[in-house]
């Protein structure tokens, strides 16, 4: 079974390769040579190869091998603190490789299950809680199973593997996935900012953010809309791309989203109705405290005065909400 686990590990790592395609073969040759030098206790050769790796391979791969040397005392003094630091350097670059090792070291070597659990939870959010479905490709399910197996089987020699801790992390991730959108969004922010001792993970943040967006949580929708707006500015997205998220956020009471939705309708300006909807949202946003008088004044000149008066009455006096 350990051989199966290691095979799955290599499969999972290949999915998240750290090598550029042009340099991949060279890097693999160096890595194989380093492992052979370690096995034969040729430390002078290993040191030379590590120096070569530093210049020819990615920094993440170099840090990973440096961490492994410290973890297992390969041609160096065994030092778990330095191993964790090096694995964290790898993680900070790759956002995947190294994280599972950090969790295992905190659990098995530092006797710190709380910190270990936070790393395992991040891994569970990324890979462990996915289920086979028609939406997810087959590879996603296989990666999930591979990463899960890594924690359950003896990847790290004869040391006890954190099966219980990772299973608890899987359960937590599953519960989180089925919790309310506010909780999901708050946990997304935890991974974005590295709060409460959790690792920063852009991937986990994005995954949870999208989950909260799919549940129509206004704060998440506004955050996602801002990202789309940035891509609109750089020409990567059409002007209409943020409309769905902006509408969710605007109806959720986010005034800045109401103003931006109005501006988007105004700038799209495909027909008279777009301008009227822009006017509706500007009036509604002003009612909620937005300083948009100048924009309303300019837009008033572009729509029918009778229609503008009706819109103001419906929103300001009849308390209607734009659709």
C-alpha cells in the first residue's frame, strides 16, 4: 500500500507541476542525481547538485529539496524547524506542493495538532471534499482521492500518519461546503489573509469565494464583481461581464454595487431601457446615501423627462426597488 500511496502522490504532484516545460527534463535529471547522492551518502556531490538546482530549477523545487534534506537529515543536520521554513517557502511559491508536509511535521514532530489541522483543512478545501459528479471532470475526482490517500498511508516512512486529523479536516470541509454563504465567505477571507494561524491560500480563497457567489451572497458577489471590473478595464472581459454579480450585490444592499451597476447600464447604453435602468439605480443609490447628484444630472438630459419623473416617484416616494 505505501507504494500505491507514493504513486498517487507522484500523480498528484504532476498535476501541479512546478517545472516549466522547456526545463523539465533538466530539472528531473538533477533531482534524480540528488536523490542518488543522498542514497550513496555522496554529500559533496549532493551539495554541488543543490547549487546547480538553485540556478536551473524553480525556487519552489529547490526549497522543497532543501526542506527534505533538513527533515530527514540528508547530508545535513536534521532540523524540523528549518524543514518547516523551507516547506513554507515552497508553499508560498507553488500554493500546493509542501503544504501536506507542513501539516504532517506540525502533527508528528512539533506535537501541534491545532496548527497541523489548519494546514490539513486548507488541503481539504482544495482537494479533499470534491465528489464525483457530471460537473467535475474525472481528473478532479482522482486528484481528490490521491491527496486523501497521501495522508492516510505511510508516505513518511514508518511514522504514524495523521489519518484522524485529515479525516476531521475532510468532515469540516464538507460541512463548510454545506453551510450558509456567510460562513463560507468568512472562511474565504481567512484563507485570503492568513488569519488565526491559517495559511494564506489564493486557491482556497477563490474556491470558497466562488461557492459563496453561487449561493448569491451579496458581499461575495460584490468582491467577485470587482475582480471582473478590473478585467473589463484591461480589456479581458466585456463590459457586461460583471452584470450578474453586480445585480446580486446591489439587491443585497451594497451601495457601491448599486452605483457601479448604474454606471454599467449607462455605459453599455444599447437602448433606451439601459439608460432608464441606469437612472433607476442612480436614484436608488442616492436614496441609500451615495453621492451621485452630478451623474444623475448628466443622465437626466439623455432620457425622457416624463419617464425620469415617474422613476423618481416610484423609488423615492413609493419605495420601489429596481428590478
